[in-house]
């Protein structure tokens, strides 16, 4: 119970300090909110683009464009054989 008492005292002390400087409190809360929101948005985009593959029924029909003169495209299974992805 001593831990809860100390935690409650610390929370009350922190609230009093934040109440004394409302502009600093507002800036801190807005900064934290913007930072958390930006991180959430960035990682949501990265998750959707990089980590989740596109739903494709026939992966063998996908091609990888190549820019050499010998071959203009290779099928996805051949790409897996060549590059091991």
C-alpha cells in the first residue's frame, strides 16, 4: 500500500506543477500528440506498403521488369529461383 500512496502523491504533485504552467503543459501535450500521431501514420503506411503483400491469385503470372537486352521480364517463380526471395 505504501507504493500506491507514493504513486498517488507523485501524481498529485505532477498535476499541481502542470497546473502552474498551463502554456508549457499545452505545448508538451500537443508535442506528444503530434509525435504519437505521426509515428502511427508512418508505421501504418509502412506496414501497408512494405509488410503486407498484395493479394494476387496467380503469383506465377507476375513478372519482374529487367532492363537488359537479353530478357525483358521473368516470371515470379523464376525470380525466386534466381534471387531466393
